C-alpha cells in the first residue's frame, strides 16, 4: 500500500478518531480485561452505524466528560506519537511516517468550541414539576416534518421547536463566529451539524420554555448517536413520529422548496448529500426506536391533511389514551348524538404504503397503522335508554379483554382536544343540534384502528341506533360478528332513567317516554336485519346487573366456543 493510499484509507474510515475514542475509554476506566472492554466498545460502534459516528467522548461516562479530549490542540499525528511507545521496532511506529492527515473535528478543536458549553451537565426540566410530553418528528428532507410538527403543536397546544431553524438562527446571529461559520458550511454541503452542538442548542431552547404540557421537536434525531445523546442528556421521548416518503417525492418537494424559499441547504449538491445521509441513517434509527416501542410510521406521500389525521389518531391514543368518565353519568344525551341523515359516504384510507427501505416501515408496536380495521371483530351492543348496556359493556370488557368504545366517551375525548372537529361538535351541541354522523364514524374508525395492536375484539356501545348507521359502519369500518340486544321493557327503562334524573320528574317523564318510543321505532329494522345475517342474542335486561351479566356471559361463551376463540383474557377496557 502506498503512502497516499494509506492516508486516504485512514481518513475515509475515520480510524484516528476511532482509536482516539477507544484510548480515551481505556485511560478513563483502566479495565482489568482491556481486550473484552475493546470488544464491547467495537460492538457499540457497529450499533451506532460505524466509526464515523464515534466522537472523542463516546466511551466516556457523562460525569467524566469534563476532561478535554486527549489530543487537545495537538494534531492526530502528534497524538499517536505521544501515546505509542518510542521504540523504532514497535510495528505501529510506521504510522508516524505517514503524511499528516488533515481532518477537522469541531468537538475536539479547542480554537473553535467552547468545550464547557458542549459538555455541560444540567437539568433541562424543573425536577419539582411534571415533565412535558415530548414528541419527536423525524423523516427525510422534504417529508413534511415541519408542516406536520406545526399541526401537532397547534392541535394539542404544545410548544414547537424546529432544530433546523434553531441552527439557522444561531448561524445568522453569530455569523462572525468562526465555529458557526464552519457549521454553516457543513450544513450547506448537506452534512449533519455536530451532535453535541445541536444537543446543546436544543437543551438551551428547552430551558427557555415556560410550563408547557408538551413539546414537539421537528427534525431530530437524525441518527442513532443523536438519539442516544438526546436520551442521555435530556429525556426519553413519549412518541416518535416517522414520516415515510419515497425518494422521488422527497426530491420533488426539496426542489420546489428551493425555488420558493431559497434556503442555502436546498441546493442540488446538498440535497443529494442529505438524501444519502438520510438513507444511511434511517433504517438503524427507526429500528432503534422500534425496539423501544416508541415509534409510529406514517405514509407521507399523500395529502398532508390525511397524514395529519392519522398522526392525530396516534397521538390521541399514545399520549392521551381514552379514559372512562369517573364523574358520574355522561352529560351527552344519547338521542342528541347522531343524525342518521348526516352520515356521509366518505371512506378513509388507513393502509400503510410502501417505502423504499422496507425494514423502516411497519413499526412493531401497538400503534401500527398497517392494520385493516375490517380485520377486527365487532360486537354491537344495542338497547334502549336505561337498558344497562353501558354497564354490561364495562363488565364484558373487563372479563374478556375486549375494547369498549362508547359514543359519549369518544365525543367527550374529542371535545377536550384542540381541533376543528372539536369546534364543530361544541357548536352543534351548544345550539342543540346533532353531532354530524360522519364525525361519529370517524371517531369510531380512528379508535378501532388505534387499538388493533392490543385487541381485535371491540364492543360498540349503543350503536347503531338505526339501520343506515349500521350499514355505513359496516362499509367504512367493518361488519359486526355478533349483536347483543339488551331487551328491556319501557316501564323498567323509564323507571331507571327517572331515578337517575335530578330534574323535575314531571318534565322529564314525557321526554323519557319520547326517547324510548323513538328507540323502539328505529331499532326494530336493525334487529330484523341482523337476525337474518349474523348471530343476535336478546339478553333479558330486566334483572340486576349481576343477573344480566351472567346471562350475557353464557351467550358470549357459547358464541366464542363456536367461533374457536380463546377463553377470557386480561382486561383492555377503553
């Protein structure tokens, strides 16, 4: 091998930087078995993605990072000359005869970096207060990270941080600083900004944010090393949103953005380099978060509103899971919920689409959106007002591990969010109008898709209330496998409702009877329709909740045995 070849090889493979990090670790810990220690370190190098991901302090614990890099202001050639034995017979002495390797490292160049700033350890969040929810949004350049991050922040009232904008602002504000001038050149060529510098900027920005319920961080991390550093120095994220987008679409969007915004890092050469970096880092990064159960993948090739709707489902169920109300009877009146004539024929596509790197798509966690809702098993639980269907659904869910979905809870959850749908629901209810049927179906479909990783059996409480609703539910979400009808007389139902009512009995009695009459009129066609298609069990709901539950379990056990379904499992009530 010629001298030039040796120099080129060592430089390209980041060998001096790798040796430096290994020696730092050895000198810091002085292990009894250095060979075993080095083997462990090299394994970590593989996990990080190669020698180019290794920094001088990769194998140094946080409490010992106050030490400067071993090479300090020395060149790497001088560094190896000092640590290797001064013995002409030592075989690695020939390294000294190679020409100097000109390699720049911002983290280890004492003329450029404020070392204390880069390695300073401090609490990012106030320890005495609850930590805000952290959502990381990652994806290729041009995948729509910024757009979706802003939408998430707006919907949930979270603080928004764009790491790219953070660095660009710092570059602009400190343009005369040599360190940031060089970082600007690095970014302009499509390379990643130095890891510790980026982490420091994120930490400082987080410390400036007052009490927030949540924070959305756009464009970070870009590789596994950054992910490890973020968790080590800041916190473990609550959710990672990965936007999967084809290379062709990424290129088209970047070129369009370059024409519209004129960003310096959107030039052709930088774009190609950024796409290359992304392809190299995406698979191990997503795999890392998959193993932690933190990531959800979304097809970002489609319409941004459809992508955001899918993301909203994930955030709702990962960050804000549905909880049954514990404050007493729901304030949403069943007969005000659905207008049968308002149900639209709109169908939503939740199918995950292919991405160039197949191993990136399809996260193996409960929020995987590759599931088809029509593969779920639906049980309609119908009954008049006061028939006890809600009580029975809770008991069934607890015993059999089914997921219980009720219209009232879904609407209450949506009303507590910051969304356009929430505003529509509130406006309709304040004006005494019905909640649009298409919104009800959207809520049901989103809840079913989001919970399919946990169970494929769903109890749909109090729905459908009329035949058209059932048909629309079947076409957009899935046909029911079973219908449980809580059969109860009007006298029993009205008696139960009047006991629950705190208003004037005289005023309420007429309204209650009207609701019961409406129920009988609309439910008869539903019962007739499903009796001729699937199993339908009429449960005598006149007795106590325990008596009704025993009969319900007998019917369910018979059905499940016939279907070959396993015995009751752990609860999964939603």
